[in-house]
């Protein structure tokens, strides 16, 4: 009999006043008993609506059915057949708008905790299984993957399973892309990412770090080295600024730089050699998940006040509901319907404040959201000594500027044919944030998976 409770099993977590002072993972994970009980809430619907909401097509009812019978290794087998990074997805995927958003149990209660169960199963496998994955038989063909973020790692894993010799080229000194430089330790422990990548190397994926495509090697040189196709999953790491007075002052960061210093360069550790301003009062401009990550990280570094400044209202915040709730619990102050118009500096050239324009919501714009408009004559000043800009990113122009025949749009994103990821350069495919601009981990993974299968068809068609 299914568990007909209307509510999903709560996730054990650190208390807010404890966790906002450390970088340990906030959510503590289900126990086996919790996982079995939650999995038993699945009704095993015949039409599987949850699967249609999953960008990588996991057979969700099948893995839940095995989890409900305490066959955790069998559940992992179902997961790993469709996703290369289950422990990552279980932590950072926006399930509420994807698989769980389509769960039938959500009509009259809470949807099944699919994400929490995916995390549990992946963690259980990592901690209990000693099985060594079989290395697929090589098919004699080579493919290069540019970027070791979620799209690149997914494409590499899919291609390796098909027998391709795959090499991933990463510009930084550590593989993982945004998973290691962008998402904080308290949401996604870096050991989890390292172990997921290690799993890919065990099936034959090679990873070369400190290789900047466009400088160290070019796309043309990768083809000359015998690669028959190339996948570009280089992400969107170029930050945007507002162009307001004072942005050049000491103490103004992009969220990318701030989070990279903390996550990849370990500035959150007490003995860290990475320089970082430990501010007393911080303003984070933006309302997405990256803004929440930056604000919560600043709080953990000791800031007494951390503000999230956003030009629309609380209802329009694009960040995940869970991340907003966690931020509020941890003491983050939201200054909504506010827009920065100037950063104030002191005599030393450092930030001493930020002038904001009060806003109100007008008519809907092209996206359907109500457009923020200025409230004439209404401004205020925040007393801050650090400002973090989190208003979006775009792809780095290096690859497109060194790759003849590769077309990009006005935002600098690579143009593709759609789902398969074929670009305007023959044999070159792309996916993830390099194509869409900044988006979610799971959407990037879905693009990497689709492109891998398109690459397989392309190479086979040339034989």
C-alpha cells in the first residue's frame, strides 16, 4: 500500500543560527527509514507525468519503486542509466518547477520528494557500494569536450558509455565548472563533485585542466589532433555590471569573482591565502539563485548585515523558493522594489554606501512580469562597505573569436539548431549556458545529453 500522507518527509537540516556561521552542508539528508517512507508516497502513475518534467529523462517511478522496497542499489542503477551526476542534481536541481511540479500527489498535498530521494540514493551508493563500473568497449572514435561543467560532464559521460575516447578540456585548475567555482559548499560539497567526476574517469573520460581553448589550443587544433567532433560546454562566466557611478571602487565584486574566491580558492577557510574583503555590511544586487548564494556566503564570512537589493517584489524573485526561505531564516535582509543608482566611496577609494531608487510595479513586460518603474523623488542610502553584482552573466567571447564559422547571437551565445546542439560549424556542437545564457544545472545536463546523441549520429553518418 502506498503511503498516503499529504506531506513529504521534512529534510533534517542545521538550525539557521548555527549554519549561518559555517560552510557545512545545510541539509543533512534522509535516513533510510525516511527515504523508504517518502518513496512509498509515489502512486506509480501509468503515464509518468514526473518523467516529462525531467530534462534528462530519468525513469522516476522505477527508481522510487526500488527505493520503496529498500533496494537502494537497484534505485541507483535506474538513476545512473539516465544521469551522470545524481548526487549533484539531488541537491541543486529545481525539482519544484520540473519533476515535482508535475507530480500527481502535488494536486492535494505535497509532491513526492523526488530530489531528496535522488540525493539519498546517490549518497547511499557512494558510501556503501564498492562496485567498479565497467569501462565500455572503445569504438575507435575521438571527441573533445570543452568545459567541465554540468553540460560538458554529461556529454562526456554519455559519449564514453557509447565507446568514444573522450577528453574534457577545462580552463581552470580544478574540474567541475560552476559546480566548483559557483555553488557554495553549504549547498553542494566539493567532495561530492569530485567523486562524481571520478566516476566518469573510471569509465574512460580523460580530464585535462589548465587548458584555455582559444589560447592554449584552438578548436581547429582539436580537430587536427584527430577529434571527429567537438562539444562546447564552456558556460557563461562573463559578469555583467550596471554601469552606474562608483562601480570601479574597491569593495565592488561580481558575484562570479566573489563566489570563485570563496568556493574554488577556499577563501572561506580560516587559514586561506586567498584575499577577500571581510565586510561588515554587504549589498547583493539581484534576485536569482546566484544572488542568494552570494548573500548567504557573505553572512557566513561574518558580515553583520547582508542585504539583497532587487528591483521587483518578493513574489517576482527568480531564485528557488527554498533558497529564499533559507536566506530569510539565516538573517538576510531583502530590500525589494529597490534599484541601485550610485555607489558611494570614501577618501581611500573604497565603498562606503549605495544610493538606491525606490521602485513600483507597472505594466507587464515581454516576459509577463510587471515592469519596475521609478517612484519619482524617492531614494535612500544603504550604509554598506561591499557591493556584489549578481545581475547575470554571458559567455566569454574567446572561443567564438578564435573559431571561424561559429555563429553567435547578439548576447554572445552560440547559435545551435535546437535540441541536438549542432552549431554553424560542421562537427561542432554546443549546449548549456554557452548557448542559453545563465540557466540551471539540470537544463545544461539535458543539453549535454542531447548533444552527445546527436554527435554519435553525426559520426556514424560519416562512416
